[in-house]
C-alpha cells in the first residue's frame, strides 16, 4: 500500500512524497465508504476527525523531549506539536 521512504528525514521533499504515498490508500478508503452508502463529504469529515485524534494521541504518547523519532516537523505539518 505505502512504499518505503525515498528520502531521509532531513530532506525537505520527504513530506510531499509521503503525501503522495498515502493519497492512494486514502482514496481507496473514500471509494469503499461511498460505495457502501456513506457520503463523500461525510467520509472525508470522519477521516479528518480520525486523523486529528491520531495526531493528539501520538503527541501525548511522544511528549518526552528525548524522543527524537522520525522528526516532528515532518510528522506535524512541518511545524512541530504546536502546529496541529
């Protein structure tokens, strides 16, 4: 579904490639939901809410400043935790 990253975390285009990689699976989810009777905007809104909740849960799970995982700037909209 999603390929391995082509660039290191420090590459400024990595977040764009990640968006391209997750676009297809998200489109598939949207198509599946609408095929089963959910509205397009209703589904997109639900997906946004789920992603928002995942971001909050992720941020809380990684509050330790020693946690230097894959780079908060890329994960959190290039602006870190303070840019939800």
